[in-house]
C-alpha cells in the first residue's frame, strides 16, 4: 500500500533530463512505496563546472515534459540562483512542511561522492536516503565514506518499503535498476555531433 504522507525528493542539474531520471523515480517510488516525488532542478551543482549549463528555465521545462505523464511527480526549481546546497534545501523543506515525511533519492554514483557535499553528515542526519543502483561499479556506494560512517543505520534492500517511515539517519541501497543514461554522456555526444 502506498504511503500518502511520505514524499520522495530527487535533486539534480538535469542538464539535460533523460529517460534514466524517469526510470530512477519510478523504481524508487515502487520500492519505497511512496505516492509522490518532487524533482528539484538545481541552478548549478557547486561540484561541477558551471560552463555548459543550459538555462535553468529550459532545464525545468524539459524535466516537466519528461515527467508529464506522471501527475504524482512535481518538478520545480530547487532555487532561483546558484550555488545551491542539498543540506540547505532539505532544511528549508523540513522547517516549512513539518507534517510531511521526506526521503531523499539519489543515484549510487552521487552517494559514492556524498562525502564531498556541503554538510553531508547533516544530510544523513536530516532525512532517510534511498540510494538507487547504477550500472557502473555496483559496489562503490557500499564502500563509500557515507556508507562506512553510517553502516549501522543501513536498512536492508528487502526492507526498502520501511525506509520512508524510518527516522534519520537511515539509508538503503536499492538494486534492480540498470539504466546506462548519463547527462554528461549526452552533453559530450552533442559536442561531437557534426554540424
């Protein structure tokens, strides 16, 4: 049974959005048994080169088009100006919407690098985190500094439906998604296309 009180949060640059993003949200919602997700489009990831970013409104419009057939997914800007930090965004959401339960959804590649994020330990302490598998190095997220630091708070994959109801810190590695799409690869392919 879907949990109507829990909301998934997926943040990212979506530069550009692609079917892998949609598959990730669908897979996460099914395994977490949550009814709604918010997709937050960031003006600019502070860990990435700002060169080559499409305008924020273009990325929002493209992401809305991608999720147009999923009325339970709300796409909006994470913030109007860069830089944006997930820790600040999550803190604002929690303070503004105290009656809601949030679960942060991220790809395994992002979780493997979470220790580079601003106030990453606070993120782990604020909301449960669903780590969704990616085809590259499937063990990387389990060996990541965030995983090692919070190993005792790991929820087994077969209990992923309980993650959204768990108190932070709690995280779960959710396997079963094998989508190879990458925004970086899409941008690089566009650069290589003949004019």
